[in-house]
């Protein structure tokens, strides 16, 4: 005798067009249905127990059907337990049904039609490039990301929503400190020690090559930038340290695998300090100090060339800083030297023509005082004069003669006038710089374009 009613088997058979089933067939089918249902329930209970639940859900039954290689029933997925109601069709014949929400047909008919869904399509976009999320419509905005971080996903979600809406006590949590892996921390220490090692040039070269070529150093970029800023701030009297951190900045900028754009604003100030700073290296040799300024100028030119497209105000700001130092008579000649080569590195010949040439008559008086016989600033003034003639000669590229017809040699009259402008002992260095000498005397009034 089967628990399953054979009449149900007969009703299902008649619904599919099978009639006149014998009693033996219906009873055998009823017993088979009872066995199959028990088998499905047994498998479903296993899923329920493994999920550490005491309530059997429709998902458990669907998983049991998949395990038994039976296509699951669709349309019965639910995240909440189903509630069944009971109705009586007659004496001893209860009918169970799922309690559905009552729907008002009038409201359903008069409701506006939903929006037509978009056609299914596939596209690709970058979630992140070098660890930075691009601002495109497919990615969440910064405000959405902050809201998602603040929103709680646990049982305290209601209190979090109340705090976001201003209806509760808002508690600000401290920022989470970025944690580096042990390997990156060790690499950072080794590279910093290698750059500052005075005893081994091979050690410094290997550190420079590693920082210039290794691709997986993006997390360390802000730490290297901070290290450079600190060493420049606290090591202005040590030319070796300043030179090495400039090489470190150069390696970061030349590494094609690193995304350094967000850190350029923090990297430029220490470079400008090494370029137009007042006192660099303390009692170090003058040659070492000016070599440091040359290195900083070349690095500044590299940054201006590489990142001017991403920051349109980068070149004007760099040129403004250098020009301000060049026009300040209270600054030492070493700072003026850095300003001149900085302007040339950032703006090229155009910056020399527009920014330096109009100010040469006024600057010539300051340079004349520095070139005096007993002036302690004479060596630095000679350096400035030499670099001025060098950058002025860049305006002569592609033009072998002056516009007024003078040749490339300095005439006696021009030599005498120049001797009155600056010290006569330096005139011998200007024999092949007629163009530069002419600019010093006449203030750049010619058209050099």
C-alpha cells in the first residue's frame, strides 16, 4: 500500500491523454513516485544540514534534483520561506496552496508600462590602469565609492543609513594605513641604502638600474617621493646625498612601467630646490655644486617634456619659478645659474628669446659687479656668463650670420663695448660667440625667430 494516493496518478495520466489505467499500474506508479520524492527529500535534507540550517528551502530541493541528474523546477526560487494556506474541498480532503499577495486588477491595468529594456550587448573597459581607476561612465565615481565604504552590509545596516542621513551619532574611524608586503619593505630599504652608499659605485649603479627598469614598484612610488623630499630638506649641505636623490628621481621618471603622474606635484619642489636653491653643499667644491644644478635642470626638462600633456600648467609654473629667481638680485649667482639652465631646459630656445633676452641689459649691471677683480662672487659670476653665452648660442641654430650682416667673428669695436659691460678678462672666451655678445649688449631687440 502506497502513501501516495493512486487517484493522483490517474488524474495526471488523464491530463496528458492516457485513460483506462488499471489499478495495478496506478499503484505501482504511486509507489515509484513515493520513492522518488523520498529520494529527493533525503538529498535536499543533506544540503540543508551542510548549510547549518533547520529550514528546508526551495534551493535545497533544486540542488538535490541536480545531483540526481534531474532538471530542477524553475520559478520556485525564493529567498524567504513560502507560507501555505489550507482550504477544504470536502470532508477529509484539505487543499494546501501558497499564499500570494492579492493584486488589484484595476491598478494593474492602469499602471504605466515599464521601460523597454536595452538590447543585450557586450563591451570591454578598464577597471584599473596601473592601480588607478579611470574616470569613465562604467566605473563608479569617487562619491559612490565613499558611500559604499561607509555603508554597512551586516546587521547594523540600519544604524549606518541613519548616520549617513544625519539622524544618528556619526563616528569617524581613523584612516587605514597602507601596509606593504615584507618583500617590498625590504626592497625599499635596500634601494635607499644602495643610492646613499658612498663606498661602492657598483652598488649604486645596480640600485639605479633596478629602480629604472623593474615593473612591479607602483606601491613604492609615494614612499620614494617622500624619501626624496626628506633627504633634500634635511641634507642641503651634502652634495653627494642631493645628487643621489636626484638620480633616484630620474630613475622613477624614466621607468616606463610606473604611473608617476599623480606624484609630479610632490616631486618637482625638491628638484627646484636643487636647481635654484641658495646654498647647496655647504663647503663643497664649486664644480660639484654646479654639476648638481645641471643634473636637476636636465631632470626638470625631462619632466616638463614627459608630463606637459597631462598637466597643461606644468611648464608655465616651472618657467615662472625659474624666471622669478633669475630676476631677483638678492639671490646668489649659483641660483641665477640654475634659473638660466632651468628656463632653457623647460622652454628651450623660445624661453631664452622671450624670457631671458629682454632682461639681459638690467642683469648685465649685476653681472658686472660680480665680475669685479676682488669680488668673492667672481667664480660664480663667470659660470653665469658662460652659461648665458651657451644658451644664447642655441638661438643661432640654423642661422650662421646675424640679421644685420655681421659675420661670426667679434670685431674690435664690439670687443671694446663688451669690455665696458663685463670684465675684460672674460672677453677672450667670446671670440666664437658673436651672437651671444650681441644679445648681451643690445638686450635681445632683434628678431631671432
